[in-house]
C-alpha cells in the first residue's frame, strides 16, 4: 500500500525534474550555439546554482514524509514552491533559435525583475510552508539564511550595475554552501 507522501511526492518530483531539465537544456543550447552566444558568466553561474537549489529542494522535501494529516492546502503550498522554482529556472537562460545571436547579459537584465521577484516569492513560500506544517518559522539559522537570500534578491532589484551582480552571484553561492553545510548534509529526519 502506498503512503500519502509517496503518492504526493510524485508530482513534486516531476516539477523539480522539469526545472532541472530546463536548466540542462539551456546549457545544451548555449553549447550548441556557442559561436552566436555572448557569454555573461553570472547567468551561467545562476543556472548552475539553480541546479543545486533544485536538488536541495528535492532533498529537503524528504522531511515531509512523516507528515500524515495531508490536506489540499498544505499540499498546494508545497506545489506552489516547486512551481515557483520551475519559473525561476525558466528565466535564467534564454531560448536560442538556430543562427540567432544571443547576448546573455542583455537576457539577464531583461529578465532581472521577474527573476528576482519570483526568487523573493520562492523564499516567502518556503517560509510559509514551515508555518503551515509546523506552526512556526524554521530554526533560526534556516530563517536567517533565507532572509539573507531575500535581502540579496531585493538588492538585485535595486542595483543594476554589472560589478554588483557579479558579486551577488558569488555571495549567493557562498550563502547556499553555508545553508547546505549547516542544515542539509543529512536527509531530514522529521
């Protein structure tokens, strides 16, 4: 007999799998059209970080396996989180038509507002998920780091200078590494 989490996690896994597919296809398109692509390394770095975020999200959702009293609203919150993550991944790398000249810097700044607003929404949904499932925000380190990511996203919306966005992705990688090292080196036990 299948338990509720095993059943519900199939949809979550599909959406996260589609997000990873989106990123890998983006890298593939860039490699195939490399003669026509002007590289902006922060775009590539964000795509790489988002692959890690997708994997970490899937890893962390294992902690929901012990939740037994599933209802539609809590599940909808978790689905919203994965859908938002997919939408963020859809913005980071462009679709490339054969022979089309693509400037990743231009694409990055064209998508910047949606990318960072959806990132802020993703963090808010993540925090709301903990409120829905446990009645409180996550442990201090978890909340502080997520609020740190939110602060970076807000700053990215306000500052449009290349040097800042290059520094931003470097800080985001370091913060994500700290996040995983502190909270996600083992499968969640709850």
